[in-house]
């Protein structure tokens, strides 16, 4: 492809360019780390297709099982990457999630949602919602995936992600609070009992929401988001970019939310604004915050050996274990 800027209609470096003929030029080829069994940590991982129609899959991470009768916390993780790059099979995310599963002794399920702009938003939100329904379909112990049936504690279910993934996880948590389910995890389209903030019929409980360096918007137009989501204004009147204005916020389907911010992150202020708004909202849950000084957006992924990654991982693990 001719990379001349003369035929470029939109330049969203460092992610992609869109040419005037509609073709998309991505700057980085996807990287793939295969699922594996780690002999050092004992973490096992595997990929499971959850929607043959769309090809959506999840990568599962299972800690070393020392007591088969003991159920473990369960995290549904949604990866970051500005809605347009990334995958749980990317080595960066694979290594991070393997480390988090080991640190927290939790089962982790990470969603490979379809990426924009080839699949415009809100497809990523809907794919993640599909993954959530697939996960809770195991709450009775009769789902299609043995690792979840046998080892996941559905009374200790968490949602979370970093950056764009945190934005999507927040949307799933809000949506779950106003949706009513059958016992198999499918949606009850005509509930007879209306009570916000709980998951009906399904034997599971969303304890917490992890928002790491979350991607939210402000008053200025976010041109990338507006392009990726053609029906959005790209600014603070969009509830997905500014969930503080979402009329469903009081029904957020978890008991507590942990915000992990970074001092030098350009998205720090919008994350902090949502933290303050959530504290003052009618939701009524517990809001926690951790800020890492001197670091920028996604530092724990960019430089996993940084000395400040350990305190972050410890805090995430503590949150997943109820402390």
C-alpha cells in the first residue's frame, strides 16, 4: 500500500491510518503468545471460543490447584488498547494476566473482543457483554467450561480492565445492574420482579469492579473515539465516556469499585472525576482509589519490571481477595 500522506483521510497514529479509499493501514502486526502451562508459577491457560458465529474467544488462566474443594475468586478481564488494538493472546497482556492470576490466586477470564475500526463501536461492548453472559452461565456448575464449573466462586465475581478495557468493564457492570437473567445466564426479556443492582435467578454476585487507568472522556471531543463509534459525539454527553451522567448508574451491579490511577497519565483527570462522581451518586457502594506517583498510562504493561508495579499488583490481588 502506498503510505503517502496524500491519500490519508484520518491519521490515528500510533494505531492506524484510514486512507481515502476506505482502506485501513495498521502500524503494528498482532503478536501472539500461545496458551501454556507455566512450570514455575503453575498457572495454566487455554483459549475457548464462546461465539462460533463471531469468532469471539476468551483466554482462561487457572492457578495451581492445591485443594480441589476450594473455590477461587473469578475475574472477567477486558483488555485495553484504545478499543482498536490488543488481545488477551498478546504477550504483554498474557504475561500480565498470568502474573495477576498467580498473585491473587484467582481464575481470570479475558475477552478477545472484536476491534474497531473494522468492527465499529459498540461491537466491543456487545462482545464483552456476550462474554459476561457466557461466564455467568457457569454459576450453577453446569456450564460448558470445566475450569469455571469446578474452580470458580461465583459469589466472588469481579469485573475489570485497564484503559479502554476499564471503560468497557464499567459499561458491563452498569448493564448487568439493570438486566434480568434466567438461571442459565440468558437474559429474561420480561422480568416480573423489578429490583435494580442485582443479578436475578443466577447464583452469582459481582463483588467488585477494577478500573485501572480508565479511558473516560471530558469536555473536549475525543476524535479517535468519535471515529471508532460513529453514533457518539466523542465527548462528555456520551454516558460511556462520562458514566457519571448515565441514568442507570445507581444500579451499578457491584459492591465496590477500585480506581487505579497514575500521576502522569493524560487520562488521570477524567478517571478522578468519575471517582468523585461515583462517591456522590445514589449507588451507595464503596469506592477506593490508588494512585501511583511519577508513572504514566499503562506503566505496568509497558515496563513490568518497574519497582512500582509490585505495589499495584499487590493492591489488585488484595481487592480480588476481599481485603
